[in-house]
C-alpha cells in the first residue's frame, strides 16, 4: 500500500501518476502527487520502482498502515534507507537521480 510521497524529494515528473494501474494519484497544486485513492492501491510497487528520485514508499501490505506507524514517517524511512528499497531489490540500483541532478544546480 502506498504510504508516503515525499514532497521534499519529488520533482513533479508524474512518473508515479503515469505508471499506476489503478490511478491512485492526482497531481497536487504544487505538482507533487497526492494519494487521493489510496484504497485502490494494489501494492504493485510500480510507482516506487519508477520514481527517479526515490520519493515514494510502498509498504508491503494490502491495507493502509495505522497512524503513527514508522513506515508512514519520512524521517524513519530515510534513516533506515527504505525509500527506493523496492527498486534496489529489483536490481534497478544504477542511474538514479538526486533531486539536484533532476532539476539543476539552482536547488539550495
């Protein structure tokens, strides 16, 4: 189940929106995808696998995690290197962009 879209990492490329077979996301006003239909998530991990900056986390569950669960906390996910972990498990480790690489050197 999709649990996190990191607004700090997201580059608004819409890859997750385009690859999601059940249309879980809508584009937010700031370009960051919003999980508007989380209950429709099939836990296919496509959004996480295709995200070029590891801004998404899909928990290996078929129902949403309860409030306060560590897998809903971006700090926890970063500290435990879980963002992008499915992509790495697939062997898609090379060629990923940092947010700075994706949008240019003008990032702070």
